[in-house]
C-alpha cells in the first residue's frame, strides 16, 4: 500500500480507463436492488459477493482517479506520529506539538510519544482552510473600502 509521500497522479491512460469504469459502475449501482451484490471477474470467472458500500467507495475512487486527482485510503481510526501529522499539515513538528499542547488538535500519549488520529488532523486542516479563506475575504473587503482596487 502506498504511503502519503508515495502517492502519484494517475496517468492519462489510467484516467481514461477510470472514467469508463466509473460511468459503467455508476449505471450498475443505480440499478442494484440488493445490499450485497455478486460480481464476476471475467478473466477468472470467479464470483465475489461485495457489500454495496464497498462498490460505492470504488465508484468514488474511480471518479477521483478519472479527473487526475491523487487519492489515498486511510482507515478512520488511523493514528499518526507528530512528524507525519506535521507533514500532512505542512508545518514543522515543533509547531504541531505546540498546537497539540494548546488543545487545538486532540491527541493521545503512547508512552512518551504523541499520536494523533488522522481524522482529527484532516478536520483541523479543513478548519484552517475555511479560516484562511475568510481572512482573505476580510482583507479584500478592507482594501476595497480603502479604495485600493480600481473599478
């Protein structure tokens, strides 16, 4: 399984195949009546029963892949180190530790090491993006009120 540092964008060929697969799978998903459909691997003729939620997840993966977006699957309860969390947030490890100690992001201690849930890091990152966007809007409004923009 690829780690966050090893994720590559899908090639053009992979994007095209993902788009065709996504369209076909989306059509089939709309017609399914059972919660655990059976699929067949044409090459081996093996039949596999799969939860519909897994097929919907596959559909989302194909959709993102078809647009060239890199993606990663991370189990919800995954805990990461402070170094990995800092890399995800794009900040230094000491700055992240400061955020943890200030209670900005929840964490647990395993011995003397801090562990942070991946979902908590992503929630903090989303919140920071929202706040950054609002700051930019506020700055633009202020500049506009001061007449710094040409009409």
